[in-house]
C-alpha cells in the first residue's frame, strides 16, 4: 500500500534541514525541488528499498 511519507533532508546549498513529502508508490525517482529556505534548485534522488524504507538524497544541480 503506497502512501506519502515525510523525510527531512539538508539543503546542499544553505545546509538547512527541510521537510520533503515523498510518494513511496514509485520505487526510483529523480526530480528537482526548490529549497524552502534559500529557493535554490535541489535534485532529489529517491529510492524505495525492498523492505519499504525510503532513501532520499538531495544534491546541487552541478553535482
């Protein structure tokens, strides 16, 4: 059963901890989302593991 899960990440630009909402019905995702603090674009890499855990990595566009 899929759901929306909340995860906290650190912005690769300003370092602030921010909340992101992840739809775990898609096992591998990559999308761009602006930081809620500094408004710079972060590339989000999301993976849902076989055990159901969600892994989120935020990186800068130039990385």
